C-alpha cells in the first residue's frame, strides 16, 4: 500500500538529499503503525537511512535527547 502511494522520486530523495528531513508518520487509526511499518520495509529505504526517518530526525527536531542543539 505505501509503495503505491509514495513516488519513486520521493523515495530516492528520502534516501539521499532529504534523509535528515523526512519523518515517519501514519494514518492511525485508519492504518495502524504496524501496517505502515510492514509496508515501509518494502519501499526501498536504505538500511542506514531507516533509523533517521523512524526516530533520529524526530529526536533532533523535537529536541528529545535532552540537549538544546541549534
């Protein structure tokens, strides 16, 4: 399902130029996070980029690591 929604161009940019800008999100409760994550595994996001999109970019954006980075 996710692969049908996301364009190959978006996936390409998420893997390269936008890898520090893209955040994971779901359409919960319409589509559960488990379903999104299952589909997310199929779209071609690189292994080294996956943690950025799923967690690390949000931690940095929302300053959840306890530091006040600029």
